[in-house]
C-alpha cells in the first residue's frame, strides 16, 4: 500500500508542478510531503523494522545422545576457524540420524544440568497491527527471523565432542575391542592346553 501511495503522491507532485492552476502550489507541497513521508517510512521499515514488534517463542525439547544410548555424546561440527559450531542432536533415542541446528542468525551454548534438554528461543519480527500490515505487507517481512538461540543442557556424564574427535574415539574403541578379542582368544587357548 505504501508503494501505491508513493506512486500516486509522486505523480500528483509532478502534475501540480507542470500544469498551472489555482491551488496547485499548496497541493504540490502536500504531494511532496506525502512522497517524502512515504520514502522515509519505507526506509525506516527496511532498516529499523518500523511498524513491527519482536515476538519470541521458546520451545524446550528432550535431548538424546547424538551417537547412541550407551555413549552420551553431543556432537558438533566446527565451522571456519572453529569458533562457530553446528551442533548435531537427536530428540529421542529412536531417531536414526542426528539433526543439525539452523545456522541462520543463530547462537548456541552448552551448559551443565541434571537432565539433558535443549531449548530453542526464536525471535521474529511481526507487524504491530493491521495498519502496519496493510502499509508494509508488500515487503513480506512478517515473521522475519531476528535471532535463534540454542541452549543445550547436558549432565556431567555427557561429553561434547567434534565429529572428528568422535571418529577418532570410534577408531580407538575398535582397536581396543580387537585387542580384547585377541586376549580372550589367547586365554581360551591357554585354558584348553
């Protein structure tokens, strides 16, 4: 709607300046003021989310090990220089693959707790009222994401490992299991003699 008002006001301003007539000067000034206010409104909406308010939704879900029940581990994949991390999580033990957190406008942290849970706090911009929605609805900024905060609460018994560390751990465990099998076979042979 504000685009339509801007177009009509700009055309009116040009019309009242080009065509001479009685009362055209004040009407040209009014058209110029409306044009200017429309442009200021569009810029304020685009840069400062004018006509919008923040809406925050917080969801808490259970957290299961990213690997399996026996190994309570929360995995992450470092990005770039390693300061940013994409966490891989499961909400239930029955899930086959862990899900990755969204990387758009997000932050994540891990804190110690008694029970493993994850909290997702999502803040979006929504229109304050129907007038704002009518004026700025053409820009499709309703429910635009401002930020998403992931908080993983894990017990002291859990480990937070990178995917690379988890793969190294898996290799070490496989080596130890192979060594244990060899030792058991050797003991059986010794007992049979």
